[in-house]
C-alpha cells in the first residue's frame, strides 16, 4: 500500500533550507574544528579575525591592551565584587563586565541586561499565515516603526503576506497567566521585499488594528550593518515563538562556531531556534536572522527526529534532531535591501529602516542597549547602520587616514547643519600635563554631551587598565626569555645580512596580528611605556609624569578636539574631505599629543598600522615633541659641550635627543625592518647615511629593563617584537641597505 502525505509549499521551502544549511555545515567541518581548538586553547579573542575582534572590543569600550591586562589576572572570583578583577566596586560598569563575559571569565552582568532584553522582546511577535494552502506560524520582529522582518519561508510572497498577521504579547505574564495578544494585519501593498537565497522577507504592518491599538506602542529594533557585533566563540541569545508557541527565550545557550560570507552557525545543547527569530548579542543588538536548523540525518540522508526515527514535515520543527543553528548575517540582509530600486512610499519605508534616527528621544519601547546607549564601533556613530547610499552612517576617510562617522539625514530630515552629530575615532593630548583642564561640556543639538561622553569612555577604560597594572609583575625575565626563543625559532642568523633582514621583515609582518589604532591614552600610558618605578618619562627630556596625568590630559584634549570638529561641521555643513582634513590638521597643531612617534607621522602620511604601532611610540611632553618636529636624528659632534634645550639639540641638519638615544635608535631600526621602503625618499626624512648614528647609539646605550618590559608588553598586544631589543648583537650584522626606497 502506498501512503501519500501532503506537504505544503511552506514546508517544502523549509525542507530546502534544511538541506542547504546541512551542506554548508558539512563543507565547513575543518574550519569549525579549528575554531573550537583555538577557543579551547587560547580563548574567544583569538578565534576570529583580529580586525573583527578589535571592532568587537571597541563596541564594548575595550581594546587589546585592556583585554591582555585582564588575561594576566588569575580567574578566582573576588570575595567583594564577584568579579575576577582586582578592582574597586565603583570601577565596574557594563563595559568591564561585558568584556569579562565575552572572555568567558565571568557570567555576571548588570541588571540593565534584563531591562534591555525585556524591551527588545516587545518587538517580537508570532507570525501567522492562514492561506488557502493551510495555516503556518513563524517568528518576526519589527525593524523600523513600520516594517517587520521574518524568513522567506514564513512569508514567501506578497500574496501570502496578505493573509498574515503579527501577534504581540503572545506570552505569559509575571503571574504565569497568558497576556492578551495584540494582533496587527500585514500590509504588503505598502511594502514587501523578499530574498529566497538569504531567506528573509520584510513587510509593512498596519499602524492600527481593528480594536484601535497602535503599532507605535510596541518596540522596534534598529539594525546595524557594522562589524563587531559578535565574534567566533561568543554566546548569543534568541527570543522566539518555537513551533508557534508562546514567546520564549534561549539565553546565552548558543555559541557562534562559524562565520560564513552570508550565514553564521551557532550551537547549543538545548533546542533549535524558531524561524524568523532575532539572534542577539549580550548588548541586545541583532546579530543574525535565525532561519534554519542544521539537521541530523541517517546513513540514507533522511532527516531524523529527536527519538532517532525518520522525521516528516508535519511533525514540526521542535521534533527535528539537529546539530547546529544557522542564521543569516544581518549585515547581508541590509545590503540586499539597500540594492533594491524603490520609489514613493516603499522607498521611504526602506530608508526609514536603513537610517535609524541619530539620537532617538528616550521613549517607552526603545531599548537603550540597542539604540541610544549602543557602544561605538570604530568610526561609527552610536546609532549608525550599514554604509548605504540611502543614508545612515558614512565612513568618511580623509587624506589624514582618520575615519570619521557622520550621521547623514534621511530624505526629509534636517540638514547636517541642523542635526549632525559627529563621533570621530580620533585622539588628542593636552598642551600641558601637570594640571589638565576639565573636560569641556560641549553639547549635542539634543542637549546631551557628545565629546565628553566619548572622552569619558576612553578615560574610564584607560584608568581601569592602569589599575589592573598595579597588580602585575613589571617584567618576568624567565617568561620573556622563553617567549623570545619561541618567536625567533625559525630565524637563521648564520647567513648573510640581507637574508637576515628579509627574514626578520617577514617575521615582523606575519606576527603583527593585532594592529591597534593610535590611542596612546589607552594603549601606551597605562602599562606599555611605564618605567620600573611605574612612572612615565619623556623620551627626550627625561621628565617624569604619572600615567594618570597623561591619561587625563589626553581625555581632556580629546573632548576639546571632538568639540572643535563638531563645531566645524555644524558651521561648515558643505565641507568636503579637503576642508575636513585641513581642520583636523589645525586641531592637531593646537592640541599637540603627549606622545612621540620616533618616525614622524608626516613621513608615512599618518597611515595605519604605522601610526598606531606601539614599538615606535613613546611618552613625550608637547614642548619636546614640537621642538623635535619632523627632523631626522643626527649625532652632533661635541653634543655634550654644546648649548641645548632640555629636549636635546636641533639644527637644520637634524635633532639629537638629550635622553633615550639607544631606545629611539632601536625603535627606528625596528620601523625600518617592519616597514621597508616607507621612509627616506625625501631630503627631510631619515637618509641612509645616518644609519651609523643609530647603530652607534644602539651600541653605546645598551638595552634596559624598561625596554625589555616595553617589548614584552607590546608583543602581548600586537603579537610582534623588536629584534634589536631581543638580539642586540644582530644590529651590525643586518644589511639595512634594502630598507630605503
């Protein structure tokens, strides 16, 4: 006897998604296993691309320096705070706890996590489609005041969406009793967009229902296309209506274990997600659109139930045995929507989704964790979305190589002169360091402080890092010696000087895995540049400062620079990249850094990674920084008898520092090895005939414990080392002739 079973089109499409997800999962077995090994051996910060990790840390107001400091702290929880960090209770904020949580050191989080989750959940509802072919359910969530996002296999067409509704509050209340659902009709005639490959559909929702309830009373979740929302090894959260059941939460049960171009895979020991659910990070930012389980199959390729018997579509998703979950990367959904050619109402609704308000007013239903209080990504404004032509945050790269996030208005919105909020990722230092000025109280047009908020975030992170350093061993010679031996294990120093130079250049570039941005207040002062007495010394004059002095001075000047840039853009709304570059130059000149690049920034046009490479950055008061300018180093005959400034001696041929000649020589030689053919192509840059001066300074002033500490600390952050510090004897044997253009 033959038994036929009717399978609806929705079920057929879901089966197709299951098959494709299974194939993708199978094809990535080797990469996935390598990720697991890395997470187990080194931790979550090392499983993903270093640039993605850097952006994730930035969104948590953290950086590689702070993360590495935390890694050095034993993991036994404190008896007073519950944290693993030796910090005072008033030091802990969402950023510190979030970083610990990301690193797997602590499962504690602030109570605002629950409040943010509750607000985020309000946007999520059960999608029900009652069409002639039958009734089916899915999950969907509001992504703008008017638009709902779900899967294509939930809403396959505008016609099908016309038979659909979204039910909010289909869940139990605090007393365990069901709430009264609030149902709204879907309106595909106003907007409907779908993509079968990415398995998403976006549809408009009625502004009111038949009972007069307003859609505006429910929350919506801004979508952000920027990188850094989640990384490999991180746990995510799913709010869903599994199998059409009341709203439920899978809290930190799913761990991201693979990232594909269009999709992300995450695993859990509990249950698969529900079609159309949002996948959140711990800050309640939408990371992915859940769309499929990765099913288990028997030897014949048949799908299996959780009992191990063959699965049939009519049994429902909840009976399916599975290996992992698959979601669509939210950035890819945004990219697909941005490419649509739309006009009229549809274009306006699409742009409303792509361009969340720059500074939404606090209102019920807007989770601050995903909107106004969202941490900054590198170069992005707080509410920035993907970089689309229709609006949102635009990454503006000017000739200075400083990326600035600028909120551009959506059609019909105020002009930049009326409403722009600028949050550039730039740094400055104060003209004086002993008594830094108070942080300026520049205000946004909505009355909140933009520059101060940004500067205070950096200040707080730097002070936490400084406090953590107080408990660390300044320099562990035994451990560093072992690290040196492992680092240079593949270097053969018995060959000719040119071969040795090439081998070192390759090693320095290959191991320069993490490339921090230029932020001396966070990256240099709290730990890297400290001397054995835990003070900072100006590299040229030898004057001492506490790390906190320079950190606070930089934060004050950073706020002033941000304020100046805000005022410029508000005043010059039509300014282009050239005008912006000139203004940034002027701000740098008026607010000089407390940090010296021994290879001047003008020699490499302020490009990264040279600009933020810690190996050639040193603390330096502005007076000496300005005195040296961009003069190349030179050894003056009779320097000891000559009249000179506290910083050293400068003539038109060059500059010789008063202090640290050996240290700056080794830093410059490192730069020449790491970045060959970058400097020396003009008369004012370091010429090849000055090489003997550097080698003489290197020979006459041996490596100190301070430099050994710096080298080890920088290696922790960047991954690469300075060979002239580890092996001083190599300096005369290296053939440097190939490093000049």
